C-alpha cells in the first residue's frame, strides 16, 4: 500500500523549516514548464529504484514523489517499495495541487502535458483506423480503432498507460520546450503516421483487366518513371508523367490535357514503389487512380506491346 501526503501537509513541513526531499517523475519537458522549488527530476521511465534506494541508505526522512496528478508518482512509489525503500510517499493531486497549497513553483516554458499527448495520439489513431476502413473498404482496419479502445480501457482499469510510457521517451519530451514547439513536433509525428497509414495501396486489378480496360478506352496507362527510363523502353499507348514532375506540381489545366477525368488511371513505374507516391498525388486531384505493383519489366513480360525512344 502506497503512503500519501497532502500538498497542505507538505507545505506545512516546509513552513516549519524542515528539509524536504522531493522527486518529480514527470517528463523533462513537463518539469521544465513548472516544478516545485527544490524538486529533483527523475522521469518515471528512467527511474532506477535500486540506485535511489542505495543512495538513501542511512539517510533519515521520507522521500516524497510528485507528478502531474498522482498516477505516475504512485507507480514510482510502488517501484521504490518493491526495491526495499519504506520511507516513501506520493504527493496527492500532483504539482498543480502543490501550487494551490502555497508551495513555490519554478516556471519555465510551457509544454504539452503527457496526458494531453495521449488523448491526441489515441484519438488520431482511432480516426486513422476508421478512415482506412472507409477508404480501402477493408474492415480489418477497424481493428486498429478497437485495439486503441481496448488499450484505453486497460489503462483505466490498471492505471498504467503503455502509450504514455512510449510518448514519454519521445524527443520533444526529453528537454524543456515551448508549447508551440512541442505541439508542432507531435502534430508532425501524427501527420506522418496518418500519412503512411492512408498512402495508396497497389490495386488488386489483374493485368488482363488493365489490358481490357485500356483497349476499351475506359482506362489510361501512365508511366511515372523518368524520361531516360521511358526512352529505354515503354508500353505503347502509355502516357509519360514522371513522378518528379508530379512532385513539383502540375497546374490542373495542364494535367487535364494529359489525363482526361472520368477514366481509370493505372500508374506504373519500374518496380512498384514510385507509382504509389504518384497515385497519392493524382488522387488528390480527383482522379480514379490505381497503382500497379508490377513494373515495366513485368508488363513487358505479360505481353503489353513496348517500344523504345521518345
């Protein structure tokens, strides 16, 4: 059972002039934003309970542990108790409660709390799972949302959050930063994650279907390799639209001169990688675009007529 102490009782001890050893187990970024005067920062994910027990051997007094609201400090106390330290107590209510009780806080730059990061990350992953299920028509992606939901339930029941422990190790939580910087880095990480999750997948349409659709005028075949690769060999009837040009940006009116809307656009490259990036770009312009996993050599082998030169 973890002993606790109220911030008011802690403030009273300090008012009496007694020394207090206070351990703050939040992330360095949270600690840098505001911490109780005299508190020492040892993040929970880096807490070496045996080392702390060893350094306190023969030292009188109680070690008080504080975090944001009391959850992490309780976990830290449990680790310390398991390692043999008996004179340890968790501060109820965390740092904000200490300030309300009159304990002086040292303030730095504002940072995003770990709890808020968990809410943003969990919410973003749930949205990504639902979006993927809707965009790909593959309900297996809903398992991602279900997994996050189950994780949140587990965190609530056990008061232990694996996502929080993971986020605590992220670079933006390792040093005091401004709120804007922390938010921007976290947002960038989430956008990157979401971007990878919803990137275009290779189409399941067979090459025979591609042949039939292009022959019937229902589809267009687009080669997104570079011009020198095109000159070495390309599918007859395909249109050249290098990925490098798409990445630089092609005005909509110019793009429609090459690719008329209303038709399926099959994109291919040399080995199936670049065409996925090209498909992402063209999809944003409103095209029904499908990336082919087989590259030019595979198309040639499958019987697509080919030619060399411009």
